[in-house]
């Protein structure tokens, strides 16, 4: 029982880390797009 709960928590943590890394990658791409737009306006 306790092992299943521990495994479930570790799976949830792994899923959260995947989501966080995906959001981070998206934000990096977004910041690059914004930087390109700012450079074009100058």
C-alpha cells in the first residue's frame, strides 16, 4: 500500500516536472519572438 502511494507521488512529480519544462520551453520561445519584434521596431 505505502509503496503504491509513494510510486503514485513520484509519477505525479514526474508529470509536474514535464509540464514545467514544457512551459519553460514555450516561454523561452515566446521571449525570443518578443525580442525579434522589438528589434524589428527599432
